[in-house]
C-alpha cells in the first residue's frame, strides 16, 4: 500500500519560514506584512494563492502576484531551513510505516525545488518516492493528476492508497482521486474545517495513523 503525505502542516512545520520570506517580499514591494501566525490560513494552495491572500485585495492583480512569486523564490532560499522542523513523533511514524512495508510519497503545492530540498534535508532516511512539489506540466492540488501519477508509479489501486494532509485542499485532492483521506489535527487548519470538507478520518497524533492501519490491514 502507498501513503501519500502533504508536506507543510502535515510532516513539517514550515509556516514561520514561509511567512518570514513572504513578509520580506511584501515589504520590498511596499505592502504591509502579517504576523507569522496569519500564514497558517494563507498556505496550502501554492505561492500565487498565498500572495493573493496576503496582498491588499485591490493590489492582488496578476502582475503584482507574479512579481511577488518571483521574489519569493529568492527570499525563501534564505529562510526555508531556519525555523522549520518535523512535527513531533513524525520521524518515528515514518520509520514504523517503512517497517510495515508501506511505501511513502509526498505531494505538495510548495514549489518543487523546495519540496525536494525539505524532504531530502529533514526526511533523508525515510525513502519518500516520488516527491511531487508544484512543477510545470503537473496540475496542483486539488487536481488528482499527481495522485494518479504516484499510484501508477507504484502500480497500486485507489483502494491501496491513502492521502494524509492538514488542509481542505488535501481532502479535496483525495476525494477527486477517489482515495481515503486522513486529516491531521496538528496542522494549519482546524479539524472542524476538515470535517466540513468530508474527511474520512481525523487523527490527533501520528501514532493514531498506525493504530488505524493495524485495525484495517
């Protein structure tokens, strides 16, 4: 079986680094910055949407957003590994899943370069394959294109695949791909918002995923 994980807010707490880089861009462009906690609501749909949410509404036109996206790549280069860290007990969970012969993949709306860097830096021992960040030619979540590519790569059916994430976008992605969705209660969105989205299972801590898999294997 294959478990596909979202990255930011699910495996890795990255919001302070993302927010610091985005605030730098906003200041460079002459806009006001936000408290880092505000970025919990801005992340999840890729960099362009992050700036659509972070910019004053009257300024969030395509040209400004595109310029912010370009600058963000440079700014985040300096910040991506400053405060980010795996959530508690995630490394143990991943090690146990591999022992149980689960195959692990990552699907993120983070720019692909940074998704790859984060996984190889923070999760080197855990053999995530493949790792999909936002890249040209692949529709971002909630489009199921990348989920289908991962299933094909591992030659598994929808029944043998589940998606673990922290946002409404993650749950929609799983639903669009016809696979089981697991929402984490420790991420950037409330469990209530995931329940409203129709999530199949909410887990309060990483070990809950193991308990669920053992019960249903």
